[in-house]
């Protein structure tokens, strides 16, 4: 099993969610986050004053998938979230030792 965490632009959320649902990803956790990478934030003007916006709003998607669905899920996120501009985000993949569904006690792939 793998845990995939993707940091994407907020306006791409619905498109990524729908694409993951189509390939069989059944659940996800979505969090509104702020951060910066190479983008380094930006400057905004408000009532004639400049404000340095260091942390840019992003969306963090977390999904847990079986080994067989990992590559397809990564490709789907990458293709769907990509705009070709700085700040498209990142995808992080980690191995999971186990997953347990609290309600039933199911473990492993059955709990996903």
C-alpha cells in the first residue's frame, strides 16, 4: 500500500478529485494549506500599499491506494493538476505498513 500526498493549486481540486474517482480511488482527505517552494510567494497591492504574500494558498490531497493502483493514481494527479506554470505543486509517495478500518477492524487492502 502507498500513501500519496499531493500539493496542488486550489482551482484544480475538483478536476483531480473527479479523475481519481474515475480510476477507482475511493476516498481522500483534503486540507487547505499554505506554503511556498520555488514560487517564493508574491506581492499584492491593497489600497495603495504593497503586501508581501510569502505563503501561497494550496490544497493538500491525501489518498491511500493499493500497490497495483499506485502508478495510475500518480499519473492521474500529475496530468490533471498540471498547468505548466510555476507553483503546480508536488507529489509525495510513502509506503504504508498497514491500514485498519476502525469500524470493522479490517486490515490492509480490505480497509482501503
